[in-house]
C-alpha cells in the first residue's frame, strides 16, 4: 500500500513538473522574447572577433555578479519595503511638439531612463525607445514607470530617420514600443544579432543594419555611425545570455561628435574611444541601476563622471535613471551622487526634465528638478 502511495505521489509530482516545464517553454516562445540569431545571421556572428565559445565576450573579464555577492541578501533587499526607491510625487516634465525643432543646432530631448531623441539638420535620431508600463515581457509583472513619466507616447513622434539600439534588454528594446513605432522608422541600427528579435516581430529586414564593435557606417553624406565597445551583457530569457552583442556608439555629424553610451560598467574602452576619435561634444552615460552586487556591468555615479572625463566630453548627460526602479538604491541617489562628483571634477552636466530641450553649444539645463520645492 505504501509503495502504491509513493508511486502515485511520484507520478503526480513528475506530472506537475512536466506541465510546468511545458508551460514555461510555451511562454518563452511568445513574441516579446524575440528570437535568437540563426542561419546567415548566426554565421556572420561566428566570424566576429568578439564571439567566443558560443557567446559574445567583453574586452575585460566581466562576471555579471560580484564574486562575494549574497543572493539571499539580494533577494531579501529586493522584496523589502523601501519608499525611497520610487519618487513620492509626480515627476515633472515638459510636453512639446517634437516636430517643431527650436534651434538650428542639435536639439536633444530625454524621455526618462535611456530613451532620447537627437534632432539635427532636419534628421530625427531616436535611441532605445521604451514607452512600456513595465520593463518586462509581460506588462503586469515588474516595476512600473514613475507617475509623470508617461507624458510622451510613440504617437507623439515625427518620422524617425535612424533608430539606434544599444542592446536587447527589456529596458532598452521593448516589443510593444517597437510595433507602435515601426511605421515611423526609416532604418534601424543595432549590435550584431539584435536584428533577430526585430525580424521576428515583422520589421522589414531591409531596414535592419547590424554592426560589430569598431565598425563604421555612413548614414548619409556628412553623417557617420561608429559601433563601439561597452562592458555589459545581453539576453531576453534565461537561455539566451550573450547570444547578441551590446554596444555604445559615436554619432559623427558635420558639426558635432555625440557619444551614445548604452549600458556599461567602467573599463578602459572609454579612453580608447577618445584616443581614436578625439573629444566628444556630449556623452550620454548610464548613471543608475547600479549595486555592489553587480559592479562590473553598471557604473557607480562617480565612475560615470570619470568615464565622461576619459571621453573628453564637453557635456555629460546622465541617463538610465528617472523612470523605472531596476536596482536597490533610492531613485534619486544616482543624480545626487553624480552631480556632486561632477562638481568636484569640474565636469559640465546637463540635467533636463523629461521633454525639456537640450541645445548643444547653447542651452544646457542645470536645474535640480528631482528635489521637492520645499527642500531646495
């Protein structure tokens, strides 16, 4: 009798495990996860000097987690209540007609986190557009965007000449945003392999341009895009880490050099880029979602300032903060630490509100909008 009961329990247990495994497999096949590179795309990837042992590698050894990281402690902190991780009040913003460019100089508009629009000489260049509620494959799971950051939607954008993607993480490449914007975009530029996701979502492959580190491409006369290293990782599911490349970029126009940082831990590549291409007029560098548990894949704010100095940037515009909570620090800690260090290091920092125009060589917002009025 006992043997029969044991067998029955084992059968039920294995059946539950099998059902859950099948359900997980089916879930991972849904559209938001995208597709891993295959066929001709995979063959090209295998020829990259940055692709080794079946995955892309950083220039330096880069563990995703620190050697002494405590996963239990991290999980406890993640689920602990901390009111400072999200703003207590609505994020201030400026709503503008994005089709009206207020200057003949390059105009930059930040939309929170790592999404921003560069407008120059009639061209619209959009970086990592994400307008979803949650940076997750399903919108009912994950941390929600802050109140006030939803002021812009894909419908507010003019036609986009060039859409540039830095890597395939959900807070930089969003499925629904991609679908909502596809009719507006003339061409896409991204690191090797990322096109496999967009192609699976129905984006015309003729519009997709995938680049390797140090590869240069002419966008049009006078405009060049250079794909450059970053220190990070990639993947949209538990099974595809490192299958696509991550990158930063240098956008070279007839009048300016603009560094598009993407996500990156601090490393020697910032100085290497400046040594090869010279000083940049503005550097967009990540300044949030860091932690001592993952010190190699995201910079601390003080390192962000140093990276700007390595790049010889005339202006630093900190991104990767101000819209979503993806780490354990207070939501406004990144900008407080960064501006303090920048003052010490005499680095010029622009701190626009969402939607507020930054005009190169002219208007650089410096307000402390994240500080409540009563505390300024």
